[in-house]
C-alpha cells in the first residue's frame, strides 16, 4: 500500500510566463513560500513583503549558485547587483508568517551550501560551510522536511544546481517527448537568456534590458508587461514565435508611444499601474486595446 499523499501547489506567474516573477506555495510545506525573479525584475521583488522577513536567498545561473541568508533580504540581495554579473535569477525561501529565526536560516544556508558544493555548482565567493549551526535535533528534523519541499518546488521551475544533472535531464526529456515533442534546438531558445545568446551568435547584439515574450498557446498574441518608464527610452522587444521558430526583434525610438489619456495610448495593468498591459497580435503586431502597431519598428526576423 502506497504511503504517498496528494498535495496541491499554487503557482502565481506575475507576467503570465515562467520568465518573470514567480511565487509558489505548497499544501505540504508548513507555511513555506518560494519567490523567483529574473535579474531585471529585482526591484519588483525586493519591494514586496517577501523580502521583509527572515529567509534564504539563492543567486543562480544554469551552472552555479551563490547561497546566502538574511533578516533583511531586500538589502542583502541588492548588494549583489554590483560585483556579481554572472547570476540570472534570484530565489527567495521564507515563510508566510515570518516564523524562521537566525538559527534556522543559518542551518538552511549551511545545508544548501553543502549540497551545491557536492554537485560542484557552488560559486567560489561562497563560504565553505556557512555559519555555525545551533538548532536542536528536533528543529533539525523540521527544517530538513521544510527544505525537502522547497527543493521539490525549485526542481519544478527548473533549478538544477542541487540535483544530479543526469537525473534532471532524463526527467525533463521524458516530459518534453510526451507533451511537446520538440527538438533540442527549439527547446533551447524558449528562455529569454537563450534567445539573447542565439541572437548574439547570429551577430545581433542587444545591450541592456529588453522586453521578451513567447506567443501564447491558445491565442495568436504576445502578452507583455513592460514598465511604463520604458516609453521614455529606446525600447527593444524580442518576440519568440516558438510555433514557427522565429525571433522578431523590434526597436522602438524613445517617446514614440504614450500611456492612455482618454483618446489614445497604451493601457496599464489595473493591479500594477507602473506596468503596461500589451496584447500584441502575432500577425499584424498590433496591440489589441490601443491599436498601436509595432510593425513599422521591426528590425530583424530570425528563423531558428
């Protein structure tokens, strides 16, 4: 008789994709919370309640991880924006009621550092063992169970630095072969960072921040939520039509478009007034609500 228990996992995608800010909760996780944000969305994450608690944070790329802990996560994470340019995403592990204490996060940091070190994925700037552990044997059992749930959620969103690489690759391929049946080349270009790398390999360089979106599966649209401030700057957009294997690079001059003022303009999100709510048609490149067209600003169309 199996002793496995069913569980529910809540996943909130702030911009509708796995490439933006993510928050996760697990019914078996004892008030645990996971937050994930790409490097270019750090400001949005550190302003949230998630970073006002005790917790552990991870700076990650595909190949390595830096692990830290803090009672003021926002302050500590912002310190790493300067001086560490290799990381692409930050993960925050904390609790809903801020129930972790200093000893708890010392222990969790130490365990994660050890796991990453065993997989040869630990950043060279990290401490060898973390701070001295001061938890009781009873609390250790509770924290180990808590961390097991956190590791499961990280695996679900593609964090592989704590898991045997061969095992993850095998499982990932099984899912791809069953559901998507895509080639390796098509899969590799789905993420924002991989799209940028592919363009650079084809001598197309994109400097600084750019907006990125994949075509939605059930609509011939790209959903994009760029910051309103981008309208005052030169704005680069990369659209990935993964169904037709094409990257569309759009370059919009500064102050080309405006925010809705009663007669014309882009609409902003109702829940976040600092973000534009765009639904760009994949054929006409026209925003559904404002009727603004991006087609005149298409600079490249690259097949892959």
